């Protein structure tokens, strides 16, 4: 049976909107077609979906490389007492780049939003490699970047400001995608501290060049949320961010994450302290 859905590619280097009811898709051929599109476009947009928690988990698993959900289902919300991450701005990042096991797939489902009042922005880290130029790419291929825990949500985090308990991890500055085997420029505005082994001034200058290759309009897509939207994206190939949503009306997104290991599995010492609260990522972030 041929795939029974319409595809509209976004006018960017990433993203595709698929017109279908996800609850009706079941054949291996249909799922394989979506998976191939996911590898090519890195972000899939499904509007007007009516999905339970279990439905969202099932869809997320289609794209997760055989891994199970690496966390419980939870909400990201600006409504007090409903979810985490509050209402403030979030700078561009790839989730948990400060860890050895960043999630493979992220999904968000719009449970409650004011139509078109808020957005999530995406930047294509895979396509950014092509923007480096041959000489700069050859230089960066031999380097690594230190990523640190995102205590501050709206700006760049630095190792010098971290607690000894805060996670940090070194990744290749250009990593290889585990499925497509394509190169990814793996640095981001929120969690990349430095290029390892370079003098501070040289590291900052190089990071500036890498950011310049990534954060340009033609390499980005902005999704404006409507109720019952589902977004599925590749957390390695793409970065994401949002603006301040404190005055945008109620905004609650349901999240399912697919990956090799969960956050508290990697960092059990952070489960019961003051890092995660109902309205912000960390207690210390609001100080």
C-alpha cells in the first residue's frame, strides 16, 4: 500500500508538513516513508492531531532508532503548577548536549495554546556544515567542543560559572549522525562553553564563525503553534529555541523524548535537589 499522505516541504533547509491522521497510519511502508522524510528534513509537522499520551509515544518510537522513551511524559508550560521551563526565553540548544547521550528524537504536542501566538524556532546544524567552507571545515573536523549544563536558559552558559555537580561533556565539534552518517556542526548558543585546546580568544573567535554559519535565516524555520499540533524532530541534526511566552496566553506542550538514556539515569544526584521545579529548569537559574 502506498503512503496515504500529502507532504509540503518548508521553505528552508529543514522541515516538512504532513497532511494525515497519525492514528490511521499503521503499515510498515507508510512508517518507512515518514522515517525517510524525517532523515531528509529532520523536522516533521503534523497539524490537527488528536493524540493521547500513548499515541504520542507510539509515533515518537517510529523515529527513535529502536530506543524507548528516555523520560516520562511531561508538560512544558507557562501555566503555574502544570509543567516545567516556565515562560522565559530559551536560547538555541540541542537538548542535553552537555551529556554523553543526548536524546535522539524530541516530540511536542500542543495541548493548550493561543493560535499563532507563540513559536519554536529551529536551526539546521547538519546543513551548517556545508556553510563552513572547505578550509574552515577541515580545521574544525579535528576539534572538540565542551558543552555545559544550561543553568541559564536565555543565554550562553560557561564552565567558570558551573557548580562541580553540574553536568558537562566534550563532543566532536563536527559529529557524525548515527543513522544518516552525515556530519553535524555540534555547537550551540546555550550550552557550548569553548573549543577544547584553543586559547580563550581563539576559541571565542572560532565559535563566532561557527555560530555565524548556523544562525542565518535561510538555515532556520519558525513554527507558530496551534492547538493539536505535533512536532517531531531530530535533536542531533537540529537546535531549537523560543522567545518569552509570559504574555502569550496559556501554553502547554506535552513532551515525549526518545533516546538511549534518561537524564536522571545519567545524573541521579540531580533528582531530589533544587535543580528542577514546576516553573523553571533550576532554582539557581532564577537567582
